[in-house]
C-alpha cells in the first residue's frame, strides 16, 4: 500500500519507497542500495516536553520558537488522524461537477500538498526563518 507512512509492525515512520520486481516464480525482489543507510537526521536533539494544556491550542507549548507543536510521531496520534481526515475530505471531488476544474488550471499542482508531514521535518536542528 503506497499510502502507508508507518510500519505496521513497529508503528514508527520507518517505511521507505524502494523499487521492486517479480521473477518468473512470482517472488518479490526489493532493490536496495548496496550501502543503504537509515536517515538519522534530527536525532541529535530531543523532542520538547509536552506542555500541560497545549493540546487545545490555548497555550503555546513546544521548544524554542514553538517548533515542537503538533509533531506527528505515530499513526494512532490524534493529530495524524485529524490531518488524514482533512486530507480525505479535500480529495473528495466529483469529476462530473460543473464547477470542477483540473488541478493544472487552478494551480494546485504547484502547492506543497501530498503526504502528511511526519516528525519534525528536514530542518530539525537548524534555526527557523
């Protein structure tokens, strides 16, 4: 399933996309790099401690600059479930609708969309601009 972002066994966001092929017997073969290394970016600094009362949004918690707010770290987390529901609601468009315009005409293809951001992102240890 290409929409999965979390491992069904351990529940961590450790799934990677790799190419695969099938042989004549119908067996899968995954093609990984010879020197496959896991991405350990962001492991240096710990996740900021949760602040009491910050779940409803009235109190801003998190680390310096609030970068730890609404981090998604697991599939059964409330924020991930909410974000996936919103994404499903946005995807439901009727193609037979008179007001429907393709994404190439509306400019949606240029926006940052797609998968839900899991973890702290790429610039974990760097300063926010």
